[in-house]
């Protein structure tokens, strides 16, 4: 077995494509958690966004409009989550799991109502690969970084934008204050609930982008439960990345690489049960997480409801 299986250009290019939806979702979750909100419902947001994008595309909507449809669906479901955790101060974990169950049920119901229960596969158009001129001809890096669809290309700038917002702007400083000391932030005139609502809405938008990506840039179809744990992985990536954008990017690429590797190993080691390879990304993440989780400091007010005195 050659090293190309592990770090070859094709493997690393696949890692970039697989990392993109995780990065979108994890960046949204990062902003949520820095404001003090733990959104376990991200899994449901991704799923309902994927279905909305698929439904729009299958109805003949242009791909950009289908993408917007998916993002809006994610925002709407996140607004429901925000209502319960901010207005009614529901337990954030319980509310998030309720959102996941709701999304799973709604997408299954509407999918079967619209397309029947015959198991037929309905395909939609997808965003085409757009190699960047000149750069795509570079040895190795050209294949790894510059031969993707535009959604992969924008993932990096979005991560930079989130990092700039968090650490170089007043809004970012206020957002971090909401997660570390909401009562002190409130005493300084920072609207705690409004700030957290904005963070949840941004998380929904990014989760919607991740779900739309799965349909319009990856699978070209919708399958019930196709989020496949990506929302939970995004939450793990935030912890793995120490609640920092740079760490989240590295974590997303690492998980994308591990997923791409398991596909390559399945193709090259046909004598080994494929289920062992499917475990690989999750086992690697657990190994890495077990070594760092005790050394990471979460926002002090994470998952704690705020009650104004």
C-alpha cells in the first residue's frame, strides 16, 4: 500500500470536499457556543435544510434559489430553538434533541408524501466543479485546493471572517462576553438575549449552508437521515478546536481526511470488512478528543440560561 492512499492528491482533495459541510456547521456552532448557547439541534438543522434545498431543486428552482431555500429552513428551525431556550429558558440539550427529532420526523413525512415510499432515487442538479485558472495546474496543490465547486472555496473566507469578527471587532468582544460573563455584559448595556438570538440565527444559517451543500454539492439527492451525525460531529469539532476558528478548521480537515481515507481503504483492502473502515473517522476523533478535552476551557456560561435580575 502506497502513501498516496493516505496523503495523495486525490485523498486530500476528497478531504477538502468532505470537510466543507462540517466546517460550515462547526463555525455556526462555534459562534453559538461563544455566546453561551449549546445547540445540539444542529443535526436537525442540517437535515431539514438538506430536504428544503432538495425539494426546491427537484421542483425546478435554480440552484442558487435552492441554496437560499435550505439556508432559510435552517434559520427558521433555529428560531424555534431560540424561542424555547431564550424565551422559555428550556434546557438547551433537551430542546436541541427535540429539534433533531422534529426534523427527522418532518423530513421523512414530507419526503414520503412528495415522492412516495417506493425507494426510487430522485436526483437533482449540483454545483459544478470550477477549477481556478493557473492555480489548478500547480503540482499536488492544484488538485488538492483549486479544483472544487464554489462552496468549497468560500469555506476558508467564511472561517477567516468568523475569526476576524470574534477577535477584531466590538461585536465579537460583546459576543464572547455573553458566553463568559452574561451578567457583567448585561450591566454594561449589552443585550444578552438579543445577542444570543443573533448567534443562534447565525448558527442556523451556517447549518443551513451545510445541509444545502450535502444535496447540491455532494450527494445530488436526499435520503432520510442523510445528516448522518454531522451536526454532532460539528459540536465535537468545536471542543476539539478549543472554541477557536483556527482549531475548528483543523478539526474539520482532519475529520474530512479520516473520512476520505476510509473510502480509499475500502477500495484497496477488499478483504477486510468495510464496517471496520467506516468506524475509522469516529475512532480517530475519539482518540484525539480524549487527549485534549480536559485541557480545553469552555465558555463559563455555556448551556446556562440567563435570567435578568
